[in-house]
């Protein structure tokens, strides 16, 4: 049997809650209503994109001080031209040696960023090209021209691009670029080539 007193209490509680819900709404759409924990909504610090009266240009976000670089960032002092590429070939040396872990990482990044065009084996038959999605034949990384490239020249090519190939400097970290170069060397070693055509490192 229903307890009528309990029903009355439930009924009253429901009515109170229902009217609270009614009054918590506001037809004025320009009013955000009440905030719960307002100190978490409104920061006392200036928001990144908010106006800021403390600076003459009125912006909160500041430009880096001229001549400074982010921590761990090594500026790349080369430009996208043949002369600069040759200079990179003479000046830059691969800081890694082909240890198993280095080659593993090299294969990983090569497969992600390069194999689509240059092919899993590096001979220029990547799926983007063979499927007709990329109309230009990507250069082979295992032919005699590629064998004669120095590590620094390949690093330059990855970083700044070359001709029709886009720059990959913003996508591949410098360490990973060196590691994929060692992996490309391994691909070159795997391919049977003319005697004495070993890569110049
Ligand atoms: C979208 C397709 C594409 C991707 C992705 C790509 N390349 Fe290329 N790559 C090319 C093309 C096309 C050329 C030839 C460019 C030219 O000569 O105009 C080229 C040229 C090169 C060369 C110069 C070869 C030579 O004989 O001088 C190297 C080295 C190279 N790529 C390495 C890489 C590496 C390493 C990656 C991965 C980070 C990569 N490429 C990603 C299309 C690509």
C-alpha cells in the first residue's frame, strides 16, 4: 500500500525542483545566466588573444625577442638552391651511426614520410605515383645519382625540398632526418649496383 505522507513529500519536492528549473532559465539571450564557480570562468590573467592595455600595440600575445630561438631549436643556415645544397653536403655530417635502433627509427619515419612517393625499396615506385595520384615520377633514391649524394645534401633536400619535391622540415625532426638518411643508405646497400659504386657518406 502507498504511504500517502511519503507521496506528499515527493510531490512537494518535485514541485519545488520543477519551479527552480523554471526560474533558472532566462529569455534574455544576451545574459549568460548565473555562473557556478565564477573564478574558474574568468581568469585574472590576460587571455592569449584578449586585448591588453599594458602594451602599446594592445595585444597580449608577444613576438619573440629579435634574434632569439626556441630552446633546442637549431637554425638551419641554408637556402633552397643548388649552391646552398652543395655547401650543406660539405659542411653537415650525420651525427648518428647505423645501429639497429637508429635504422628502425629511420625505417619508421621513411615509411611514413617518403615511401608514398619514393617507394618502400627507395627506387621511386611509391604508391602515390603507381596509382596515378602523383603524376611526376619521384626520383630513385638508389640509383647512381642518389648514391653520389652526400648525407648533408639529402638532409638539405628533406629540410627545404628540391624542385617539385616539397620541404619536409616542418614535419620531420632533425634527428629523424639523419636516421632516415642512414636507412636510405641501407636501402642502397641492399640493391645490387655496379661494383665500387658504394655511397659517399
Ligand atoms: C610527394 C612526393 C614526394 C615525397 C613525399 C618525397 N619526395 Fe623526395 N622527391 C620527389 C620528387 C618528385 C623528386 C624530384 C624533384 C625534382 O628533381 O624536381 C624528389 C627528389 C628527392 C631527392 C633528390 C634525389 C636526386 O637524385 O637528387 C631526395 C634525396 C629525396 N627526394 C628524398 C626524399 C625523402 C628522404 C623523403 C621523405 C622525407 C622524400 N623525398 C619525400 C617526390 C617526393
